[in-house]
C-alpha cells in the first residue's frame, strides 16, 4: 500500500497524536533533512558542540531567563475580572519580545530560500588561483540563498524577475561569498544607478502596487530611457525570468573577477554555476496560476527535493581571459557588466561541484539572518574595476548594519567564519565575543604585540598590485560601454523559435500593462534597435505601428549555448501527478507510484476524495483531491482512469466546475481542466486503462506530441520519462517567429 509517508513536506519529525500530549518531554529533534549552522564561536573557532546546544532545551516552558512557568494563558490580574498588574513579568517579556520579532527585510532580494551544502574542488583551478577551497578534493561547507529581487518577503516565488544565487563558502582561509544572479548581465553599468533601477522596479510609491512585478510604468519608463538596461531586460523577458525551480537555474558572478595563483600570476574570470538538472522554465500562464495556487512554489521545491534526497548539484566553472592592460576580450569589455562573453568564444571550465544536502532548521536564524557581501574574499580571488562591482563592495556591509541591527552581525551563527578571527573591532550592539586583553590597537606591547600582521607566506589577503589607468578624475565611463544593442540582439538571435515566442509574449504582456502610451512607444523604439521582427510582433500586440531602428543593426554571431532547449536532463525530484478513478479500480497505480519513487521523483496521487482510496488490497493514499489539485503542481500527469464526477463536482461548491457542461463527458470536470491545462503548458501526459478516455474527453488526441497511451502503466511511465527529460513537448506548438 502506498502510505504517502515518502512524500516530502510533512511539518515535523514524527506524526502527532490526535490528543494533546501531556507527558513532559524534551524538544523533538529537527527533521532528518534539516540542520543548522555548524557550531563555531563568534571568533571562528570550532566548538564541536552539537547543534542542539543552540536550540531550546528542557521539558518545561520557561522565561527567557530559564525560570519555569506554570501558566502562559492568563495574565496576572487583580482578581479574575480585575485589571492586569504591571508586575506580570511573564506577560511583559512575552509581549515585548513579540513586539520586536520583525527586522527590516532586505531592500532588494527580500524573498528567498536557502540550503546547506558542500563544495568540492576539482583542483582544476589550482593553476590560476591559490584559493585553498579550489584545491583538489578540498571540501568546504556552504550555505546558498536563492531569491527574487523586487518582491517583499511574502511575495510569490514564480513572478517574472531576476533570481539571486548567493553562495557563502566557509573556507579555511575565511568566508568567500559569490553573490550572483541567474542572469549573467545587469541593468546598469555603474553602482550609482542602483537606487534608480530599484526605485523604478519596486511598486509605485503612491499606491504601492504592483507587488513583485516589472509589468508597470515606472520599470519600463526607466529601462527604455536608460538603454544600457536593454540586455538584462531582454533576459528577464525570456524564459530565464520564470525558472521552473531554483535547482534548474544557472548562476553567474556577472562581473569579471581577477584570480591570482601562488606565483602571483593573474587571470581574469567570469564565474558560472551549471545545474546538473539543466536550465528549465515555467510557461507564463503556469507561473501566473502558480503565484496564486502555491506562492511558495520554488521554496517548497527546493526543500522537498532535499528532503526527498534529490540533492541539487551545480558545477562551478570559470571562463578565463588574459589579464591584459585593456581588460578586453575579443572586442568585449570585461569591465562592462551588461556584456557576456559567449561560451563559444571562452568555454566554461569546471573547477568544482556544489551539492545542497540539508534544509535549514530555522528560517529566521539562517535564511533571513545570513549576510552575503561581495567584499568577502579569500587569497587567490580579487576584484576588478567594474564600476558596478566597486559600488557593491560598499553597499552590502552598509545595508546589513541596518538590517541586522548593528555592526556585529558577522557573529550570528550562520555568518560565522570557520577561520580563526583576531580583529581589533570591539563592542557594538549584540557583541557576543568576549574579547580579552587591553590593547585592541596596533602597534602594542601590552598584549605582547598580538595580533601580528601576516605576509604572503603566512596566508595574508594581499590585493593584486594592479596598475591603475592614468587619467583625469571624471564622472564618466569608457566609450566601449556605449553599445547597448549588439548583445541583446545576440541573445535574440541565439534563441530557438519557441523561445522567441515567449520573449514576444512577455514584452507584449508587460508593455500592455503600462498605462502610458509614450512608454510603450519608447519601448518599441528600443526593440527596433534589437530586431525588426521582434519589434513588429510586439507592436502588433500593443496595437501600435512598429518604428524604424535609429541605428544600423549589428550582425553578432549567435551563441547556441544561450538556448535552454534541445537537450535531455535528469529528472530528480520532478513531481508526477497520478489521476485515479478508484471506483474503476487502481490498475497499475501502486506499481507506477513506486516506480516514480524509485526513479527519484515524487508521485502525488489525485483522487475524488482525500485519505485512503480504493477497496480491499487495492488501496492507495491520495495526496490531492480533484478540488485541491491544479495542473501547475505537476511536471507530468499520468492518467489511470476516467473518474466519474466527484460528489463535490458542482459549481456552488467548486468554481472550477461549469455546471452547464459538468458531467457531459461522464468524467470529473476538474480532471478535464487539469489535463487541458497541462497540455497547454507543454507537459508530458500519459494514460493507460480508462485514462485514454479521459484524455479524449479533454480533447487531447492519443498520438499528439508529448502524449503517450499504452496498455501498461510501466510502458507509459517509461515513455513519459523520456519526454520529461526534455522538459516540455514544445513540438506541440508551431512558432510563428
Ligand atoms: C551584478 C549585480 C548584482 C548582483 C548579481 C546582485 C546580487 C545580489 C543577491 C544575490 C542578493 C541577495 C543576497 C542574499 O541572498 O541575502 C543581493 C542583495 C543585495 N544587493 Fe545586490 N546584486 C547586484 C548589484 C547590486 C548593486 C549594484 C548594489 C548596490 C550598489 C546591490 C545591493 C544589494 C543590497 C543592498 C542587497 C541586500 C543585502 C542584504 O540586506 O543582506 N546589489 N544582491
């Protein structure tokens, strides 16, 4: 019998009793998939203490001071009907602490999810960087936080936006943070524009709408006037703006960094994370429905996959470039963060493997309090003069002082380095180190001269003594920063026809959401400078004439590596819906369910009611009902029968049911909706037994692209897996552009 226990997501480590427990006992352990930060002291020394030493302890409710309490439901009153007494220490402590539970959310990237893991160096970067964590087989603990940029903490995961991909490496030489995005370019070339682009992207300041969206006037006002944003905007309008999963995103360091090896030789690099599961996206309608059905879709996906043992993995890779005086590579300015270097010109060379293998045990302590900073560097990795990076080097520490309430947030457990700390920083809010000595200054003799300065041979972080270009002090940028259209055009030309359709529809959707005609017209002027066809298609959707380009279009070489389509990828952690018709028997359901589990995927059984469905030996636990399920939860749907309309299949109970047509096919209308929706979204569908009739009733032909019907559930699953490995059945749709 499929108990459903293997399905990730249950809240606690053990099933609760129906009655409230009365026998005192200590706190339950975290779930097996969870762990907290490694236990280091505020000064970076391994304490070896088990993680439960920082968790709550004891069998009884206490005050924050450890005094046991006998009642937490009634305040201390002058008689049962009298006023509350000021002396009620427990009331005041409880309410005061509650009143201060919230801290400011991040000014950007407020919405995120994170996981613990490990990074293993391949040793392939040893020739270009002396960073210890890149050494062969060196294992370094990591904490990775993924995020959206624009939305508030409670916003939906599946909005169209850039995603953050920030990795904290707790290396033996100090913390290294690679604070990247899933898009390799940025809206602006100079950090001084960051408040502008973020103010434009955030909700309008008067009504504070729309939340977590770029489809509004201020965003498009800015990016169409400030055309260096064109390339990043194009990526956002592509499928990259709506990832299927954090596990299926690339990550990019964006800027060019400078690596230095043991001999002092330098190499310029761009960092890339390559997901083992491939790069995959939602389709727009699916993203929109999911934002309502499951606003935590990406957060849940990450946690569930890790809980199910489908550990997400990425290879870290570098594109390498000679550290020339002009910092150009084949005509591309390496200091311009609005430009990529196509992989065909500089292949990504793998240098290590990242595996995420544990969920945080406390969201606030870990995911919320983690503080990344591009200035957290280790010997062997240095920055370049990219003016965006230079401003970031200031911003992160500065903002975290406000967000985390003072200058000592580096001592929060999740931020603690795993390398010994001997700084001369003292005091401040929430100081948890207990510093010794009397001489936090240098030079001193009273503390025996300690701390001493390190040298290159004793592991000091020494900035590469790079030449600074001579010149006048100016507020300006290099002339090479002025080309804003070649690379958006390169991206457009590199897309398959299917991907181009998505880009056209994204621009059309977003611009149609703008109120101001002038902004739409200006956006078309920008698109005209990228591609005539793109511009014409969007103009048609806006009901406006397509303008002529204002400059001659360039002729860049397309980069096929930018396309997401055309390959096959592993299916770890994919969600398979199984539609059942228990009244017709559960032919093949339990076997196929087990086969899905065995293949490292998650089967969710969908039935007319919850609980145990079927009869006799033939039963299975339903995780979804026709009322609760929506196609957007599933990567593929298997149909084991043609279920008759459920008892709740009428419009007054479930608005998904149209009473006028319900029952016409003799099949539950919610099932038909689920199938047509999944079909529209390019998802693989498979049916056996009565399931073929359900597909037919939904208007889906057995032989249609991405649709499998066969006699046995096993055969169907096998073929659906092949389809799913290509993510979607794109050949279902005929692109026009
Ligand atoms: C290539 C460009 C950029 C990338 C890839 C990037 C990436 C990120 C990421 C991934 C986060 C979330 C970190 C987390 O998960 O906690 C973040 C946060 C942040 N970024 Fe950036 N960012 C970029 C540009 C900038 C610029 C130019 C500035 C300011 C000058 C900036 C300021 C911030 C701030 C203030 C936060 C919030 C940090 C916190 O409160 O902990 N970013 N950025």
